[in-house]
C-alpha cells in the first residue's frame, strides 16, 4: 500500500512538473493563430553575389574603404549596357588607376554573367 501511494505521489509530482494534463493554457494556446512573420524583401541577385564574394574586403555600399563605395561607382557611371559590360570586365580582369593607385585584383573565377549582375546592382544604387 505504501509503495502504491508513493508511486502515485511521484507520478502526480512528475505530471505537475511537466505541465500535467493541460488546462486553460494549452487550450488557449492551441486556438490562437501565430502572427505571420514579417516578409523580408528578397535580396537582389547581384547584391547576393557581392555578399558571397570577397568584394566586402575592399568595398562598402556607402563608405570608401580600400576601393570606392558602390554609391560612388554608381554616381560616376551611366547605367547603360556598354558600361555594364565594361565594368564587368574590370571585375573579372582587374583594374588600376581609375580610383587611385591601389589596383583591384582580378576575379577570374567570377563568370561574365555574374559580374554583370553585380554591376547592375551597383549601378542601381545611383541617388
């Protein structure tokens, strides 16, 4: 008899500690609908390529680091197909002298299509 009482007491304590059979809390929680998560704007494909590359070591969106800020580049160049092609070539082959004495290293592993997406994103930052 003592063992049964001890067992039932232990079971009651266990259920109480674990939430038991659920009263008002679990019934109201199950009827409430969670608020929808705020939709994050999709990242531009060119911006995503920039984030995944080593560009952030020398460039920043708004501030000059080793190389010019993306907004400075956008302000300097017109957003034309010819400019996109030319700047994509500079990303792939490297460049020097345009923005000062420090050269931009070549990025031969970046495809021409990816480089063009990156340039299109940068030129879209024109104010």
